[in-house]
């Protein structure tokens, strides 16, 4: 992977009251190997909108889906256990009546 | 309610306390994570907020693997089957959080640094090493499932688990930090250094790590309780 430092002197929209930290240049460098000159399309355009806030939304949703999957799996485990308990208790009941 | 009956698995009072704390903490993290102000950086822009959600996945995996290894060690010492169940459930949840970490990282990089390239996997050293770690933990379950006899399975799985946890710091920290990476950490400890994390973000990031660790503990305790009941049922066929 090659690291291309961000071009210096490149004017960027910075919030007027917020000072840009100069210690975070590592995060600002361009990591892509391909030039990003072409206009974003489709999925990229959607995810890049609103300052890439939708990337955060996607990440939070993925974690949420993971947690829901866990919930469903635990429920299934409980269900299996309940069925087994039901089987054993009905066997007990039938053996008592004999 | 017979809630106060002593359980071999969990202190119910502690469990309820942690559950309430996690609910409040993570609700706050989501609100502050989306609404709080963050420094404006190029490329990252608003996606820097992913720090609050992607990074805690890895802290949780780390915590889970350490909990799992601790119980494997105790299992080797005393042979208590509950220890084996604890080690298995912690490793399983660690794997789940690791998978969530990998997927969230892929999405973050794909639409931030690799925007417009269509690259979902960029072979960042940390990404690749994390994938190796997940494979190592996946093998733990393959190994478990391949042994029928419970005591042999517990013992062999515990030894393997101790090997697995030793690889964790190398694969997640030591090797990735020697190489140029998208991830911070080449120069020191990014979580605590004064320059890598804006002060305002610390107030969301640290609670988020604690919240997800707490969430792990809740899920882990639930699963151990369930596994313990199932184990007891197996022992009493004429219940």
C-alpha cells in the first residue's frame, strides 16, 4: 500500500469557530492508490452525502443487526430447552398414569 | 419472586445493575455519538464518529478472549465443567464481536478512504491480522466439535484456547503497528495519547468501550446460564 500525503495549501471548508488540529495529518493523507477524480456514483454518492454521516449509520445498523441475530439465536436455544423440558415432563406424567 | 435463589452462574443483583448501566450508557453513546461535535478533518469528515462504534468492537473482542482464556486456565486447574462452558461462551461472543468489527471496518474504509474505488478489502495490516485472529478462534470451535468425550474436549480446547489468546496481542497490536496502516498506533498508544483523540471525543469513546464491554458481559452471562441449565439437564435423563 502506498501512502500519498494530502496536498498542502489545499483550501478546505473549515468551520469558522473550530480550529483545525494540525497533529492529525496521518488521518488526512490520501490512502487510495487510484486517483479519485471521477465523480462518485450510486452507492458511493449515497454514502458520501452529508459529510459521510451515512457511513456511521451503516456501521451502527450493522452492529444492531448483529445484536438482533444474537437475540434470535438465544431465543431459539431457550425454545429447544423448553421443548426438551416439555418432553421429559410429559414422559413423567405418562409413566405416572401407567 | 424466587429471584434471590443463589445461582452458581451469576449474582442477579450485579446482573441487573450492569444491565441498567449498559442501557443508559449505550443510549447516551448513540445520542452523543451522532449529535456531539467533532473536529473537522478531510476524508474522515463525519465518519470519524465510527470511532465510537467500530473500535469498541475490538476492545470487546479483547476482553472476551481474556475472559475465555482465564476460564480455560481455571478449567485445566480444577476440571470444573462450568469453567469450560464459560470459556466457550466468551470465545463465541468474542468471535461475534470480531466479525462485527471486521464488517464495520470494511464498510468504514470502503466509503471513506476507498470511496469510489469499490474496494471492500484493502489488506490493511490490522485488517488482515484481525482476520487471521478470527480464523484462529473459528478453529477453536471446529476443534471442540470434533471431540465427543466432554472431558477430553474440555482439556484439549482449553490448551488450544491458551495458545489462541497469546496470538491476540501480536495480531492486533504488535505486528500491525510495525507496518504502514490506516489504523493509528504506529507512534504510540492512540487511545490515550494527547494528540490522536480530541478531548471532546474521549467523553463518548471511553463510555462506549465500557458500555460494549458491559453488553458483552450481559450476553455472556445469559449464554452461560443457558448452557449450564442444558448441561444439568443432560446429567439427569430421568428428570
